[in-house]
C-alpha cells in the first residue's frame, strides 16, 4: 500500500517571514501548499482506485461472474463463532509484533507552555519562579481549515517625466476581480471526479470543512477542467 505524503502547513513564523519579504515570497509559499494539496489528492485518488478494484474482486462469486462454485469457499456460511480452535495466546497484538503506536516527534510545529502559578502544598504563588523542568505531552491533530483571502493590488503610478500612467502586473493566475484559487478547484474536482460526489453534496462538504459554501457552478467548472 502506498504511504501518503506528510502534508505540512507552513508555521506562523514562515508565513510572517514571507509577508515581510513581499508578494513574491507569499506567492511562493502559497504555491508550495497548493502543490502539496494537488499531490495529496493524486495519491488519495490512486489509493481509492486500488481499494475500489480490491472491493470489486472480493465481491465476485459464482453467481455474478465466471468463477466456479468451488471458489466461493465459506462465503455463504454464517459464522457465529470462530472456526479457529482456541489457543493459549491472548487476544490482541502478540509480543514482538511491530505495532503502529503514535510516537512523539523531536520538532513539533508549535509549543504551548502551561504555567504553574500556585504551590499545591502551601498555596503560595510561584508565578515568575524559574522552571526546573517540564513534562511534555504531544497532541497530533489536523489544523483548522478555512478560506484564506489574499488581496492582490497592482500599483498605479504616473511617470514624473512624461505623465504616462503605469500599472503593475497581476500574476498570470489572477485574472478576475474576485475568484477562487487552485486549492479550492482541486478540492471540488477531487470530490466530484475521484469519489463521484454529486455537485450539491460537494458544496455541502466544502461548507462543512471550510465554513464557506462554493457555488455549484464553480464545482462544475472545476470538474470539467
């Protein structure tokens, strides 16, 4: 089974740095996130195709395919108890089995420090006292997904020599006064094309996940493209 890529949202510090550097740095950071989303959608689609093919093969039997009845095995046997005789081993993972336990990482994206402000023994204030150590616990979660609006402004300047009015150029992808970006189009086309979601359902999913409802026309256009 293909392992999905490790999607990483840029930390707040990287976003702030890009903002200070200017529009080019912000666009580069945005396109990096968009590229990750597109690659993640491609990998998810590939896994979906593999799963769909596996489910189709498992569903085949002598009544709906050319397979002989002898290949059906125990498909129609109603199992109320396990056919395997009970042994001495306990249920669950066995000793030596390579598990998939969630493990702490060395460099988390952010750290929240919870201050000890009162002594549990004498109730004295320990605010401002230097910490002698920390107990750390890590929480793995998906960052909140929301619509992020970027305003592109093209400068208008008048030449001091000839009086000609000049305007800065918008990026090639910014063609309308108000429009959606590539990630919204990727999501819309992913749900409709890869998972065959109806257009209305896709708009509902976008509203539930991003707190913003895209129009059915936008979904249709993204799907066609």
